[in-house]
């Protein structure tokens, strides 16, 4: 994992529970917006199914992390890995969108 992503994972773990919960919920919302990038404009068709699959897998992990946190079964290692799931992308376009989602979630959920 690269140092910047590692630092973001540590930042997430360092948040107090309420802030962490709010950040994860906000991130989930931001990821739904990223997923919309895969749709063909004015159509029911997918233009970028591989991107949508990656976003969905990431949402799955963010939702699982949020559930663990809410149920009192938080796992710091898993929480830290969320940063990599969001920020470590091979697809350059998706990388930018996911980074933007993370940044927006940080801004909206102090």
C-alpha cells in the first residue's frame, strides 16, 4: 500500500466512533454517485460495467465496515483497509472519481 493511502487508513481508524460512522455513511453516498459514471447517458444501459463492479465491491466493504462499527464489532485492520479499497485503483478515470468521493466524504463528515 502506498504511504498516502496508508495514512488515510490510519486517519480513518483514528476517528472517534460517531465521526467514523458519519464518514462511512457519507462515503457510501459518495460512492453511489461514482457508480453513476458507469451508466450510459439517457439510457438504461451500462457503459462501464467493470467500473460499476469495482464500485459495488468497494461499497460492499464500506457497508460491512459500517455495520461492524454500529454493532460494536469494529475491526481496526478492516477499517484501515477501506482506504485502499477506495483509493487504490488501476483504472485512471476510476482512481480520480474514487479519490474525489473520499475527499468529499472527509469534507462533508468532519
